C-alpha cells in the first residue's frame, strides 16, 4: 500500500466506530451552527434532531473526546476541524472569522456549511502567508499559486485517541514543493499532495462521512 493509499484508508475508516444517520445529521447541524459563531448546547442538538436529550448525548458519545472542544459551560466550540477558538488557520466566511484545526479542514468544510470561505495560513517552513478561497465545488483562488499540502501517515486508533496530535497538527499548507521538502527532512511520516489532490480527497472524505444525508 502506498503512503497516500494508507492515509486515504484512514480517512475512509473515519474517527468513529459507529456513524448512524442521526449522528451524521447532528454533525452537519453542529458545523452549520458553529459557522454562525455561537457555542452549541446538547439541548439544541436534541431539539434539532427531535430526540430526547439523553439520545443526543449518546450520539455524541460515539465521537471521541479528542474530536470535540467544549467551553466551561459544556457547550461545543470545536467539532472535528471547525472551531471558534483561535488556531494557526483562520477560516473566513462572508460573515465572520472562524478557525480550523488543520488546512485540510478548510477544504472539506465549505461543502458542509454551505458557504464559501477563505483559508489564511502560513507556510511553516518559509513563513509565507497563504490564502486559498474554497467554495463547495472548487478552489476559487490561490496565493501563492503552487502550494502543496502535507499529510501524516497515521492510523485510525491514533486518530481516535488524539485527532489533533496524530493528524491535524501535521497537516499544513506549504508555499511550494521545495518548502515542504525542507520541512519534511526529519519527518519521515509526512508526505505531500498537490492542492487539487487535497481538494479531491476532501470531497471524498465528505462522501465517506455522510453517506445517508444530503449536504
């Protein structure tokens, strides 16, 4: 199995053992509610699903704790890549500034929140500022014009235990291939893909995660 095939297999397997339709519905609701800039209560998720609070809580318990970020009131402020808490990757919609846990998140999220967004990030090697505008169907604008994205060779178990440590923290955008090559010299678990490859993989990731609902 090639390195990219290994990573693709992890994305296909996902970070959840069970992924019932109601959890898929809940996940989309959480993403879209976070995109409005507000923390999400379990009660609001239950109301959206039309289920008891206990049922909504059981659904969210299927998501590993490392994939959910809570505030002091127990409300969701970060969920599988989209966050209200500042990170190194700013995710600008037409209405507000949000954040992502890694640059890959910025490629799959516009389809899920039904909004175009612009990723603002920095190449960790050259420190070049990078901007990428993403819609639900395409990468609309890029600066600079030949970025590449890093991916981490990992496994499903590691992602479930520590999603950000095992995967997100290793996934960055680089100004060009040479910048990635220098950065990856002492990182044998890193590979690079073109932006077009990364966007295609992001759309495939959504199809794997939401097979039973429309988005």
